[in-house]
C-alpha cells in the first residue's frame, strides 16, 4: 500500500526531469528507499549495484556518516548565510580556499552555484562581463561541440548539442554555434588521433572565420563528453584545443561537471592533458550528490579583468543559495574522503572496470568500449563492420535499462544503444566484477530481442 500510494501521488504531482510525461504516467515511478556504499534498494526490497552513481554524482558512495554529521553540525550552528552584503560563513570560505589549492594553475577564484547548469550559465555571464570590461562587447558569440552537454537551463540547453534538449524550446539561441565532436568511433576522418585533432582544430578555425574573429567569445568542451555517450577524445585533444583558443583570442571553458572529483582518476580531468582553462565548471562529485552545489573557477586574468572593470560598482550576478554553508560543510567532508583513500580506490576500481568491459568486446553486440577511470561506455551495434546502431524499434534506452535493473544493476542506457557507467569510487573488486557479470547477462538478453535479431539478420 505504501509503495502503491507513492506511485499514484507521483503520477498526480511530481514532474520528472527529461522524461516522457505521458510515458512516465503510464509506467509509474520506481521508488528508491535506501542506499549504502555502491548498493541501492528500492521500495520492494530489490537491491542493485548503482553503476551510475545516481546521475554520475555520488562519487564517494552512499551512507558516509562523516558527511551526514558535517551537514547536521552545520545546520545546528548556522543553517544559512548569504554571500550578499559582504557576508559569509566559515565553511564556504574554507571550502573555496581548499578547492583553490587543488585546481589547475591559477584557477584561484571560486563562485559557488547550486549545480552544473547554473554554473554554466554563470560562465556565460562572466565571459560577457569580461569582454565588456575590456571595451569589446562585440565578442558575444559562443561555440561548443556536437554531442556536448552543458546543462538544460535556458542558456545551457543551447550550448548543449543534443536534439532532445532543443526540440520545442527554441534553442540554440542565435549566438550559440557548434562544431563536430571528436567522437573517435564515428569520426569521418577515421580513428587516427592526429587526424581527429587536426580536424577539430580546422573546424574551430573555420567556425571562427565564419562568425568573425572579433565576435567569438568562448569555446566550451568537456574533457569527456558525458551525456553525449561517454565520448573520450584522443590524448592531446584538450591541450590542442586549449592552445588554439589562446591563439584565436577565445576563452576556453572546461566543463568538468561530470569528470571532476575522481571520476576519471585525478581530482580534475584537466590534469590528464596538463591544461589550465580560463574557467572551469564543476558540480556532481563536488558534494558527492548529498546536497546541491556547483562551482565556477575563474583564472586570475578573468577575475581581475572583471574586478577592475567593475571598480566600485557591484558585479550584478548572484544566487540566494550561492556558497550555502551546509553544502560547503558537506563539500569539505567529501574532499577529506576523496583524499583519504577514495581517489586511490577509484583508480584501482577504474582499471578493473575498464578491463572487465574490454573482456566483453567480442560479444556480438559490442561495437566499441571506451572510457577513463570510473567513467566508461560500451556502444552496441547490430553490425560491427558497418557500426550499425541498434534499431529504434528495440527501444534501447527503456528495454536495456529495465533488463539491467531486473538483473540488479543500474546503468545509463542511451537512446543510440550505448551503455554508460559511472560507479561510486568506493566500489570493491566484487562489486566491479558483478557490474561486468550483470552487463554480460543484459547483453545476452538483448541479443535475443526480436527487434535486435531482425536487425542482425
């Protein structure tokens, strides 16, 4: 009765993100009741390994008492403090300082947000102000990558380049432009890293020339494209694009909302390519999803240009819950866990995850295995030579998710048939092995799907 009543209340009142509203009404909600470590349990008592860490965010895993205590202590002492009027809280100040010590290069200034989408929105505001402060307001055009994801707010959804976030919303806006993804598995130039990098550089140069060199303000890129299908660029791609942006007088914005905080191994994925962006966005693993929070890191040049341009005037950008003390206290506790062994465990578990997924490469449906650390994907096809995606009739995003769920595994099932993995960094060897075993079972079941068999015939 408890579960059934919740399902009906959900149908009547709760609007779910990125869902078919009518489809959700028909299928009903799956109510999650509890979680511990890397395991989640639904209202019926069904236990699953959370191979996606909620929404790529519960990096530390569930049920850490140190995080809960940090939040409770802060709530008792000071549950809220505004950052307006030059006010602040110890937790937020210390968290900003701790983060600044760890970010790449001179990304020493931290603006806290509620999550990833408004972090991206904030960068747009900062970029615009930066150029206005320089007397170059005409630099107001923004470029991002196809298959990229930068949130689903009004502005971020236009920088995002996934059709589902555009249809019916009137975005992208006319100042938002795209160049092709590096997508090694399906790149027209082939799989050679140098060729892919050169093609991306050429595409950015061409787009800047098309828009006008004096008009382009910034270029956005994820170190690994998450919601586009966990697409990993060739080694050196990020560095090459960052250097090209400097040459073209364009700000380079690294979106680490998904990749930050151990997801790919180090605290920040930009470390892989040894780059320092002009701005960097984070969220998700920032608090391990326990409470909402995001952040924008600004370089010394960007911050000082904005500060000097404003002078005695206020920079008119702010959120009520920016630098929320409870979120900051949680972030500090999470950071201790990361550096107290979770990052190291994530590296070991990530190597085991990648090896396990690679062991499935010979499966008839597996076309590509890709990833870095605890962020990975396998892309399913019905013809390996032609790289033919699963047919839409097979409903991969629904059927594969449902099968994995029944098999005791939560994964991300993309509409094109790619399966995304982002388990908590706390995973044991046994849990990683179970993820692989349950994936193999799900693949075998999918191979027997009549729609899939028909496409392979």
